[in-house]
C-alpha cells in the first residue's frame, strides 16, 4: 500500500503532465503548476527536488501512457500485417488519444526540450527507440512466421514508418489540419500492402 507522500507525488506528476506537454518545460511557470494541482510551491517542491525533476517525472508518466497503449494495440491481433493495421488505425485518431494529455508527448517534449533540458531530450530519445523497437519486433516476427516480406531490415522499416507518422503528427499539429495525419496514414497502409504483404 502506498504512503501519503507517494500518493501526493503521483497526484502531482499525473496532474502536471499535460501542463508540461501543452506549455513545454520553459513555458510552464510555477503558477501553472500550483494552479493545476491546487498545492503550494512548497508542497510541490517538498515532493520533487526541482522543476527539472518534476518535468522528467511528468514526461515519464505521459510517455508510459503512450507505450502502454501501443502495447495494447499491438497485442490485439496475432498476424503481423493485422498488427500493423491496428497501429495505423490508432495513429489515424491519435489526436483523440493525446487530447487529454495536452498533445503528443514525443513531439511536444522533443521539440521543446531540445536546447534547454538534456534529461528530457535523453528520455524522449529512449521513448522513440522503444516505439521503433516495438514496431520492429512486429516486423521481425512477421518475417520469421512467413507473414511478411521486408525489403529492408525490420528496424530500418520501423524507423521509416515511425518517422512518417511523427512527421504527419507534427504537420497536423502545426497547421491544425488533421488531413496531414489521415492522408499519411492512408498512404502508409498502401505502402504496407505493397511492400510487405506476402
């Protein structure tokens, strides 16, 4: 059973996670954090060493929500091709998933932290590698089970696929036009059928 301090720490992390994603590390003020949590500055920093530690904890919370969801999506089907289409289905409506999170944790944190928070940058790179690894594993298993044909290595294809998805998320976010995402996903599905289907 968790202690009161552990529950308070978890409450703060979960409550401010969307604030950091929405406003960024630099753009998030202490008043944003106290307003979101209803706690004083002292109460917040009684649980975290500094703003950087809180931002990192908040990012880990948000990225874990995404990674858990991806695991769930990729476990819904047995066939590798079906798993990939479940993945594209998820990303087609990614904005609905990330709405309550304040946006895409990978995109928003990755861009915002690039020149001002090396710990967040490092954590973000690890999450990107983990997502690419999950996709690569689906591809690798699909090849082993003779369900897919890959023109390149599984990791190379996974990286390219994820690059296209994240690029589409970035364009859809910056222009407030979801067509960048839906059109890219539609193209990816054609590419998957053409390049990977046995």
